[in-house]
C-alpha cells in the first residue's frame, strides 16, 4: 500500500538510506535536503510542502514544493524529488509528483521543475504534463488549466 504524508520537523525513518542511495547514483538533491534539515531550513512557508511516499511502510521517495523565486508571477518549484531505485516503475514517483502538482495548483497557476539531474528526469516530468521551457533556471513548466 502506498501512503503519501507531509513531513515537518524531522527526517523520516529510512532517510539516511535514501540519501546514500541517491548519492550512489550521483544525485545530490537528497544530500542537499539533509544539509537543509541540519541548518534548520524547512518546506513550511505558505504554499510549500515536503512530502514522503511510503510503500508497505518503507520510505520510497521524497519530493518538495517551494516558492519559485525566479518567476515574474507567483509560482512553485517541484524540487528535492527522489524515488528509490528498487521501487521505480511501480507508480510511486507518479503518485508523489501528482500530490505535489495538486498541492502547488492549490496556491498558484504555474509550476516549474529542473530536470537536469538525470537523463530519465525530463521524460518523467513530461509524462506528468510538464513542457520544456528555457525561460528561467528551470527546464520545464506546467500551467494550471
């Protein structure tokens, strides 16, 4: 069973393993999230969220939604997104992305994402409905409606 939960003050159980797996793949975003936690930074401002996906009770992935500072209009950026290799292609990433997209569109009409982290990132985000865009520091965007 897949469960998506909002994270607040503490990293969830299994987070250190998630960081290690991401680092082993050359993906830095979980190490950056761990550093943010150590420094007291949280996804708790208005319109921000940090969600975790648990599959059968085990941490399967994490994704964040933050204010997009580079946009000329109110926007949110999906960031710090990572799903463990062992559960990829099982719907975890799509469910997590969908929850973040819905959360983002509750407060703004524009979402962005940077899909430079891996070769699989751009096709994944495009399958979620994002379109390529070179108008900012992001690689893709999605508009509500």
